[in-house]
């Protein structure tokens, strides 16, 4: 079976938590929240994930977002599903949402380093759905879409980009890698005026250029060399530049000697 009993049960369980128990909405929108975990499950299914990972994706916000009087626990997920699924859900759940935004997000980024491939895949699908929706809303409504968040636009974008980089650093063969890189480029573009001003490219003379020079993207955190980046532009008559292979931010400009 493709549409298994376990997947059907996960859909019912997640719907109970997000829709029936609280009529939860997407942040700043009149759209039922249940659309998000179901979309994550669909992305995972399209990526060829196992039944357990798809189910965990559908359930991934049940611990974090369940209301106090009907709180979902790991023990309940083990009982209703199994330990593997419960462990996956726990792994992508923020431990303490009462902490300041910066502290929570930094802890979440550090946590990615210890993810299994299953957890990385769920986190990838989660980011793809959330960030794609953000970009669609930005295209329709502009800067006001960031009013719904507890952090400024630049921090929201930078956190998403750093999460994408952390995921791809851990697992380059991630089946959602190309989608994440495509998304990262679009995210970086809407933040580019700020990033260009506050994170300018490193400028050197071409005589000092080396394909093995160490680079770091100040936006998404990618680390490597021009050689490993393989995103080198030599079209200009005045300089060559190297861009980040994750978010597309220009990180190095090597100026040619003047005639």
C-alpha cells in the first residue's frame, strides 16, 4: 500500500491537534494550520521518504503546538505510532518556545548538526514549505509580510539560510538539496539590499587570488574555497567574482590589474 493505515492515522491525529482542538491558523493568515504539516508530508512522499519519515513529517508540529489542556507528549506518540516516529518528531521540535527568539533559533541551528538523515529530510521539507509560502506572500504583499514575525526581516531570512546551509553541510546528497539551494537564492535576493550593505564582498587584487583561498559566506555561513564553490564569474573586464554556492551571495571580488 502507498496510502497506508499509519499515514491515514497520522493525518487524523494531526488534524485533531491543529484543527479540531484549537482551529490553529498560519501565522498572520486566515488559513488553517493543518495545511502545513500535510504539505510537509506530501513533499517527503515526493522525495521518496519512508513511511515512518512521512508520518513524522505530518506529526512534526504536534508536540510543539498542542494546547496545554490537550498536550501531546512523546509517550503518546510512541503509543499511537512507534518509537522511531516519536524520536523523529522530538528531534525537530523546539525544546522551549519561551526563550528569546535569538536563543531559540541558535539552539535549533546547533541541534541540526546532530540530526539523523530522517530528521534532516523532515527539516528540509518544513523549511521548503514555510519559506516558499513566505516568498509567495512577499511577492503579493511586500515588506508587510514580516510584520507577523517576532524578529526583523533580515534575521528571519538569515536564520532560514543558515538552517539550509547547516542541513546541506550535514548531508550533501539530500534529495531535496536542489530545491533548498533554489529557495536559498530567492531568499537571499529579497534580503540583498541589506546584505550588500552590511555583509559586503571581500575585495582583493587578482594577483592575490588563489582557488584554494578560504572563504565564508557572512549570510548563510557556508565555508569553502573558490574551487569548492564552483560559482565563479569571469565575464567582467574589470574583475572576477565568487558567489556562495548555497545562497548566491557574492563573497569575493578579485580585481584585474589596470592597463
